[in-house]
C-alpha cells in the first residue's frame, strides 16, 4: 500500500520551501513583510513539515525493511540499524559540506547553523532508539522536549557568547535560533515516526476497507481532534505571537496544522474522495526529488538580487515555479530515479552496511 498522503505532504513541503526562498531572496527589504507572512503562516509545510514527513518516511522504511528481512529469513537487526545510521550520517555529511559552503556567501557564524538538512540528520540519529518504543511514549517525549526547550533557552540565553561550558551548550543548541534548532524541531520528526508506524500498521490489514477503517480510527479522527485543540491552544496561549518561529505556541500551532493537513490528505487521497489525473499530479515531482530540488533550487538565489516589491515579485516567481516544475517533470520522464539524490544516499548506505556486516 503506497501512502499517497505522505508523498503529497513531502511534495508540498518542498514546493512551499522553494517558493518561500524565492520570496526571501528576491523581495526588497521594505517589503520583507511579505516573506514573514508567507513563512510564518506556512511553517507547517516548511521546516517543521519537512521534519514531520521525514519521520514518517524513516519509520515506514524501517518497518518495511524489517518485514522484508524476516520474509527472506535474513533478519539481521545490525544490518537494518547500520543502514539507518549510515543514511543519517551521509545526510549529516552533506549538510556539513552545505553549511561550509553557506558560510562563504553569508555572515552566518560558523557551520553549526541548524539548517533543516542538518536538523533532519541529527534528528534521525536521535530517533533510532525511540523506534522500538510505544507510540504513546514517543508522543509524551515530543511534548516533554517542546516544553523543556522553553525553559532551557531562557536559562542558557544568559550565557550566550561566553567561553565556558554553558556558553558552548547555548551555541550547540541555539546557534542562529531562527533556524531549525534541534530541541524545537526534533519532536516534529519523532511525531512523524508515530504516523509512519500507523500507516505501516494499516497496510497489514487485509482488504482496502479494513485499511481505511484503521486509518479513520487511528489517524484521521485523532488528528482532527488533536489538531483543532492545538491550534486553538496556540492562538489563545500566546496571541499574537503564535506564528513567531521561536515560540512554544508556534510549535503547537505548527504541529496542530500538520495534524489537520495529514488527516485531510488521507481523506482526499488514501480514501479516494478526490481523484486526480496522474499527469496533473505535479506535486509528486517535488516529493520524488525532494532532496535534489532542495539543493538545486538554491541556484535561483543568484538569478536576481532583492529588487522586487510585493506586487512585482509575483511576475517573476510564478513563471519560475512553473519552469522548475516542467524541468523536473521532464527529468522524471527521462531519467527517473537516476536524478534522485535520496535514491543514491539510500543505495550507498545499503552498500556500506553490507560491507560492514
């Protein structure tokens, strides 16, 4: 059973990330408010969304890999663990190289900046031991980390820039706090593993109706109820700062919207309520080439300096997004997985794991 909701979620994250970056790079400073509105209200398909869907993918991959190894009577837990860890370490290596390059073209202090790829790699490593725990326990851990993070950042902020252990700890955890700092964003990936397990468990049910009934009871209903509660809580708890990226209420607001979005996508795609012609499902290219597009679209930074106002910028962004979509549709048709960075990372991790086992 292919989880279509997950594919669309990932595609939306990359599409939105590309679109948001173009606004950030090309809009004039006087109209930077446009980017802040777009990014703050769309964080649930930005960095937080990308972490969330990465957690779903990681859990699904782990469960399916374990099932396959058992069917082949080759249930080596060490091999599965090594594949998982090596994949995360390869992503971390790529992110470190990326951060090094980023320091050349910006004033960001150092390579430890918690860009989303770096956060994903560390989060994957941290998530491994939790994959063997209950889904309920993982959910408790998510909220515990989110709450603890609020107290920790207040305490450590007093040591920012100091040459001591606590100053280093602040640098490690909160360097460039407007990025995807680990304690604020790891819970999104960990929460994603819960949904990955739920989707996997639904696939074990016999018959499409039983699969849908499981998703309805375990995913759709709890997500709608929980999502509505978290959105209302976030708005009331810290109005009007519930969309400010670094706040606790923004994390609750983002997670609530992610829950509502995943339930909506399950209803329209996995329940078949809305059918799309395959040729018009353009979001799938952003999902299939998620890592490739993440890095490739950075080249668009150099196309224009920040010179367009809030109205002019649409004249340039819309055609650019159309061209990017057409380009990756062409690549998908012509070369398929051979243009997928994610595919090569997975294959190389498997190769290394087999050599080590």
